[in-house]
């Protein structure tokens, strides 16, 4: 492997910065229980075994069907002897999925963030269900989460997500991955990847907050984005989903080669 260039748009290439996401071993049909496993390979084709901890984990693994449904965010276990990441896995629905490995290599002069992706086909009949309209309210597991704020391309946009249950504000949000909320956004069309965390000081163990979680979000181009918020209450993680359109801004990026603003932030 000789690719030493950066990916201009995070989350749309299987190789970047000299690293490559290996083929992924996974169940191939719906309802089949098994193991999902992969390696991150360096420029010499050797498995990477040294990672920096970011947001309390050494690697974040995201899976989502290409129509934006079926979002999952997990943290596989690394076998340091072989450099293989693995986790138990079962597909709930058929279709074509994009998977993302998000990590920071613990190497001298290494990149601050690497996001690699592959496509996986899961056998079976399915009907794509892409978003056809914006949605700023999400009901999940008895909670209602609303999203407020204007998303403007090329500018730092503040989004506020508010959690309620039975019409009452939820003030018992617990830290999850080093924050009171964990937000992933995918650009509709190419699923370019944006990974942000809540604003404010990092919470300490035992802290609670709510109902509002604020994010400073930067998207490179106007258009539609799919947002997925992970939040934790009583030790249980819930995922709320939204569809938001970004308006044109003065700092908007207009060419494929200038999309490098999509990345991780706080």
C-alpha cells in the first residue's frame, strides 16, 4: 500500500494519510449472529496497534445504511497481538451499508484524525427509505428530542438539542464518551462524515445535566445532513435522529478538493 495522501472529504475513502481500512469480516445475511472484524493497515501493509484515546475510546465504529437508516455506533475490542478489531454483530435489515472507522494513530507526527470507510452488502429484500423532508424532532424510547438552530455552510453554527420525557425536561443526562451528548452528522448523498461533541467543560463522573445540549457545528457545503445524537440516561444510551438542511454561507466550500473542513470538533 503506497497511499500517503489525505482524504479531502473525511469518511468517503478507504485509505487516507497512509492508512487503509482492511476488508471487513461480518455476517452476510439478516438475523445471522456472528463477529465483525477488521484491521487498520499502515503504509507498509502492517496492522496498526497503537492508538490515541479520543472521546474515551481508541476507535469509534459507525454503521449506517446508505439511505440513512439503521445507524449504529459501537466500540470494538482490539487484539493487540494481531491488530484486529472485533465485536459481536447481527444485521437487522438487508441493504447496502457504509461503515466508518474513526481513530487517531499514536505515532510521531501522525494525523489528528483519520476516518476510513467501506461498503458492505447485506443479503435480503429491502425497500430504501431515504429522508424526503427535514425533521427536527425525534421520539426514541419514550424521550422526545428537539433540535433548534440554523445550520449555515462554512460557518460555526450553534445547535441546541433539548431532551424531554412526557412533556417534562430531562435534567438527568449522564456523561457519555466524555460529554453529555455525542453527535454524528453525515452529508446526504456522499455520506461525508462529521463528528462533534457538546460545548462546555468536560463532565466529571457523577455529573448530570439537561435538558439542553449545545453543539458548535461546522459543515462545509449547503445541502442536507443526517444527524444522530447519542445521549445517556440511567446508564442506557439512546439515539435520536434528525434531518437538517444547511443554508449557503459566505465561507462555504464549493469544490471537492476543499471539503477538508469536515472533521472532529467540540
